[in-house]
């Protein structure tokens, strides 16, 4: 029993640090995981010794290089990701803009795959970046099936603050989710920055659930001028990926979708 608890604690540590954007102290980690400091100190020492975690001169910790090697091993064995990366690169090249595949992970938007087009605008994208769901167009598609009370309970109030500083009303957010479901796409203007627009379309699994989105990010003026052509390009890419998933299983995408029916802390709240 003790070994199982230790294993759970190790996984808790790795999963928590995966969501952090900067190194954390051991005390902060113990508090976040509601775990005794002595336990955290002991487990962190073991993980640092085996390079799963790294510790800087100030004593704060972050994920180590063996986590990166594990990710590379996953990429070598995954089937969907190479196909998706090829589609993202093609769309980025044809559209000339930043293109991404996004999933909802731990009630945040995660940039899973990205590519930058030929355009010389200031926009760039970084794989592994995370954003609050309400400031992303993709969330309007990914949350279409999720009960409203579950959404309200799991997205903190501060996540509804847009790039302009304004607070997005929850009712408006829900109305935009409904509109995205009807349209089969979502066009967002000014969520992250008043001069930046995004467009996204759903990537559907074999059950017809939106497990990810294919999205572009570009200056709003460019989006306004080319909206229909860009949506057509996105739909072709998303249809190709959805067609692939009709015959194949993508565990990461299915997991991301299924976890939206779970509270951040607690058990399932619905059946996907």
C-alpha cells in the first residue's frame, strides 16, 4: 500500500510541474499537492537524482531532461501526431500565418502542435504554451458538449479577463460556445490582443466529439480581409484529420475531451 501511495505522489509531482510555467520551490509544491513536506523533499531528491527533475542554484525545481526524452519516445510511437504536424505545416505555409492544434488540458488551452507561416508579422507560437480557456477561440468549440455548471465551476474568475483588461461575462462566453456549435467554426477578435484575431475549426474523433481544434492566429485586419478563404483552408485540414480519427484512436485527444467532464478536483460529473 505504501509503495502505491509513493507512486501516486511521484505522478502528482510530475503532473503538477507539467502545468507550471516556471520553477517552483519544494514548499510550494507540498502546499499545492497538500502533501507533507518531508514526503515531497524525499521524492523530489529521488527524481532529481534520476534526472526526472532538475534543481537550480536557488533550490527551485522543474522538469528534467528525462521527461523530454520520454516525450520524444512518445512522438516516435504515436501515429496521429506526425500526420497532424504535416497538416499544420501545410496550412501554415499556404495561409502564411501561425497555425496550431490545440487541446483542452487541465482546464487550460494547450498548444500541442504549431508552425509559423511565411508572414513577417510579430506573432509567434510556442508548443507547450498554456492559456486560460475564455481568451481562446478554440475553447468555444471544445466546450460545446460540457454542462454549463461544470464550465462555471472549473474556470476561475480571473481567467475571464481578456487581453484588454475587460471581464468577459460568463453568459456571453456560453452564448459564443452555442454560436460556435451552430457555425462549426469560431472567429475571435480581440480576445488576446485588440489587434489580433483567431479562427478555428473542430477536429472530431470517431464519435463526432471535438477533441482538438485546428486554429490560426493573425493580425485582425488580415483575418477580416481573408476570412472565407482561411476558413476553407482550415476546414480542409481539419476534415483530413477528422477522417483519420474516424479509423484510428488518438488517446491524447480522447483523454482531453473526457477530462472536461471531470472537475479539476474530484470525480466525473457527466458521461461524454
